[in-house]
């Protein structure tokens, strides 16, 4: 078997029905700000989550100890 295809279909590729096209759905000509610059998150938001996770962890440890020893 030959590795090089012979004949007129050799330069067409795998699917000759496919046509090349350029995707123009996204506008890349106008620069925009970085997502971090345009975020609207306040500095105080989410500040209580470490305390919530600490309480949940302590409750789970106490519950696990109670299940193992009582």
C-alpha cells in the first residue's frame, strides 16, 4: 500500500465538501476592560464565610465524636 495518494483527489483533503470560513461571531476589533476591572463585588461581601465554615467544622467534629464514643 502506498502512503501517497494518487489522482486528482490527492489535494482535496478528507472532506472536499467542507469549505473554510472565518468565525465572525465575536468582535475582536474593540478592546474591553479586564473582567477583574469590571467586577462589581464589594470588599465586605463573603467576609463571614470563614466563620461559618469554622462553626460547621466544629459541629461536625463534635457530632463525629458523639457517634464514636456514645
